[in-house]
C-alpha cells in the first residue's frame, strides 16, 4: 500500500499522567493528593495497589526520555502533579517545580516537544478536605496553581492543557465513586463538572502569556442507540449530552446544551452556574485535545446486557438523569478492559467536532488499548495493540483527508503504569515495565510506532 503521509509538523507522541508513573510520593516536599488517600483506602483499587512507587519515573525520567528519543517520538504529553508544586494546595514548592524543569530540559535536548497537562486527577488532599471540586473556590485555587506552573515553565513549555477528562474527574470522582475522592452524589458531581470547566476558564487566559497555546482534553465517545426506538434515541441523547456535548459546548461555544441543563435540573445544576461563568469558559482554547477509546452503544432497557467498565468495583451510576441507561456490547472485538475496538468511532468524533465546532485545531491526546503482554526472548510481541493503534491512525488519516485540522496524536501510554481502580493489572504501554525490577522493554508496538513517527506516515 502507498504510504499514507501525515501533514508536515504532525506531533507524534505518547502520553502519561503524574500519579500513574512518578512514584516518589513523599520526595522533595510533595504533599498528598486525593489519589494517595483513595488508593490507600481498602477496597478502592484492585489488590490494594497504589502509586507509591508506580514505575519510578520521578527517578528514571532521564532514561525514559532517552528511550522516547531513541524510538523517534517528537512530542510527549505528561501531567504536572499539583501537590508536588503546591503541597497542601497553596504556595510554591521549588523542589517540586525543579523536577518538571529537569524533565522539560531533557525533552528539549532530545528534540521532543513537551505538552503539559495541569490536572490529571491528583487534587491536593487539603483542597478536598475543604470540599474539593464541588466547591467553587477550588477553581480559583486551580488558577493560582496554573499561574505558578506557567511562570516556572512557560519559557520552554508552549502547549498547555488545563483539565484532563473532566467527565471522569467529576462523574467517576464524585458521582459513582469509582475514582478519587470516591464520593457518591449526583448533585456533587454536577457541581464538580461545572467547577472543573470554570477552572479551565479562569486559568486559560493566564496560560496564554509568553506565546503559549491552551487546550483541554475531554474524553469523547461515539454514541449510538441500540435501536431507533424513541426510548433508545433518548438514551443516546442523554449519554451523548453528558459525555460529549456538555463539555464541547461549554469549551467551544460558551454555553451548555439546553436539553442537558433540563436533564440536570433535579440535581440543582441551575444554581451552580453563576452569571458570566460561561463567558469565562467558552472560546478560550487554542486547540482541543480529544481522548478517544471506544463507542457507547446504549439501550433504554435497563435489563440489556450492561457494561460500564470504569472500575472493577463499579457500583453507583456516573450518569445523573440517565442512571437506567444500559451499555450494550455491540459485538466488536474487545480489549483487555472489555472495551470495544471501534476506529470508525474515532473518525466519526473527529469529523463531527470539526464540523460542529469549526476552526479549532485538534489533537488526539489519548488513544490506546490494554492487552495482556508476555515477555518472550527479551521482547514483547503486542500485535493486537499495534493493530489497534494502526487502525486508529488510519482513521486519523482519513479524517485529515476529509479536512479535519488534526495536528497530532498521542498514544496512551508511553509506559505501562498504574491504571487507577484496576491497579497494575492492565497494561496500556508502548513500553513494557517489569514492576519488580523497573526494567523497561519497548514492545513491538513501540518500535513500529517510532518508525511511523520517523516516516511521518503509515506505510
Ligand atoms: O489511564 C487512563 C486511560 C486508560 O483508558 C488515563 O489516565 C485516562 O486519562 C483515560 O481515562 N484512560 C482511559 N480511558 C478509557 C475509558 C474507556 C471506557 C470505555 C467504556 C466503553 C463502553
């Protein structure tokens, strides 16, 4: 097949998040985050695992960056740990900031462009003790933290993302309780969702200084009803509304979809939004990051084969007003998480966002798959992961051919790591990590992806 080239300057990267890889949770004055507390609470993470050591990236960052460089990546998306930079959620911890300065220096030396995410779910515990994201004040605290991080790093980091997957942070953290801080209240979850977006809106103008570009990274899904019955269509409208339109409309249009606002009325949503908030939130992005993994096929029949794999302990619903919607397996192959592989859904999301919210440069800020990996002869042959990424890159290529302004792709994840409620059992990395020895072994997918990056295209 002819080479399917990508536009010049395309960012070929991989992504990680602080709590999932860094370890060293008490080093250099780091404070505690809600994930430290949650992971140390029995029954919240499979096998009682936690991020205390993770993949020791805090100590091994230079080796990790060198490996990225040798594979051929030209971009890296990582997140900053808020409690390293502001232990307790206030002030400035120079030693914590120094780690990110060292990391960024190493990246630039390897010719790798840094893309920094400010909030990938590790809220300082003290801010949760004061109420966390359901409290409006947390958004103002976030803007202060963003300012501190920007001042220290914006000479060298030009791409900033405010919040990663605000849907997860709000609805899994405060609604279903599957993620930290583990609260189960739809009313608190909808407050959290708005305040995460407000945090974005307050921080974005500060982050633009020094010629920086600002984005956010919501997780979007293709959504289809299992039939075109009125009830299933309405189930799909509700899930699409909460998962996609709520965040897209707020970030890109400065409004919330009327139907979603109406659905959230019983949870007190109208009282959460203050005059002027949506003007602050809307239209502040220079680019939009999209995290894409799968499609939701939904049914209004609560007895339909339900499947929402957000945690091994999945309990309460993370969908206010759509608690009885069932998630149906539509028969596609699944990954080790049980999530269906649907690259067509990525093409659908990209073309939809480009059409309905035009003129915003897009990045795929996460895409990838967990599969069971086996080390044999010193290597890991992960053909299924390679196939998953290749199919999704082909979908990106098609979308670009259709006119979508896609500027880059970040595989989730660079390294195997702490997969939240699932602990270390689920491996998403391009690079295998032996958790006993911390030895890194690039999988076949890493070697292949590096070649794609070097050639700027699929062959
Ligand atoms: O490790 C996380 C990855 C893995 O899969 C990362 O920290 C998050 O930003 C992100 O949530 N990640 C992720 N998301 C996929 C969720 C898929 C749920 C699919 C349900 C299908 C019906």
